[in-house]
C-alpha cells in the first residue's frame, strides 16, 4: 500500500471511529504537530466536521422528529445514529434513510415508538417531494375505457404516494408544525391508523385512510385489477353497492393524483 493510500485509510478510520484509541494512534502518525495544535487536535477538526455535517443533514430531513423530541433528545438520537451508521452514499440526501428503522431497533430508542413513527413520516414527506415527475390519469381518460374492459383494468400508483401506519398522533404533530401552531400532546390510538402522504403539484399533503381504502390501495400496489377490487369490496358491502363504492374511491384517488397510469384495457 502506498504512503498516500495508508494516510487516507488512517484518516478515514479516525474520522469514522474517533473514539477508537487504535484509530487515533494510526492517524496521529501521519499528522505533524506544532506549537499551535497537536496532531490529535488537528485530526479532531475533521472528526467533528464529519459529524456536524451529518447532523445538519438530519436536522433538514427530520423537522417533525426534532420538534417532537426536543433539541437535547434529537442531539442524542443524531449522535447514536451517526455512531452506528457511517455515511455510505455520495449524496448526503440519502444519509438519513435508515433512521426510522434504527429508532425501532436500537435498544436506547425502541420503546419510544412515537419517535420512530414521526421519523418515518418526515422521511415519507421527503420521498413524496423528491419523487420523479409523473403524469396522472384524468377523468376523461377513464371515461374513455369501454365498460367490458373495466374488470381487467390495472392501476399504477403515482411514485410520490407513500403509505404508512401510525399508533400515535404524529401526523397531527407534523401538521401543527407545518402550520406554525402549538404541538398537541402525544396520544396513542386504540388501533393503528393508516395514512397516505403524496405530492400534489408542488405541495406535500397527507391524510388518514379508512381501513378499507388502505386495504384496496395495498391490492393496487400488488398489481390487482379493478375486478379484484370489486371482489374485495363484495365481502364488505351489498352486491348492488359494490360498483358505487369502487367508483367513489377511484374518483377520490384520481382527484388527488394518486393514479399515474392504467393498463390492461
């Protein structure tokens, strides 16, 4: 290994694992100390800058989590996540992708379910906003489908649409934050609630789904046909009301821009 490669390896190891005495020793051997600063202090600048930049990324991506947890707890979460999750992607936009999962699994945080839930909501907001531009089916396009083709029709969900489930009122907390209002206290629901997050034009929106709506959207995501949706609705509604329920839901989804395309007609 060349001297330059060895230097780079030692510096990277120190930055990623600054608390490791062996890593510090390796890196110190390559750094010149003088009367103004020791080798350890010089290296510390890089280690601190690395963590500070990653914290800035998390602050930007997780405003709801920061507001709910408070500054001190958010800093503790960021510290633990950064220590456990070295940056692997050249684009810092994706550094926080695993934070909600980390909070669900880490022994320090897994008991705080509301914390992982609002982190998941924050990340869904970012995904919805950043989703690639795609068209949306119009009512006129659906009206042009022949009646005999409807049972085989498949619907492609818009890439900005995110589906989540929450056991706490984190959506109300994020909504209050976005509107500059006082945050409501944390509440736990009697049962998990399904929610949707999506981008409409240039704004990210979110709303609660009914259990039925969530189940049908899951079917669509798995490639179900319109006929399959009607069969699922038939287990819940009278036969003469099935088509009306399906049409009402489909009209809502088209109005919200949740259907990117249709196929199979």
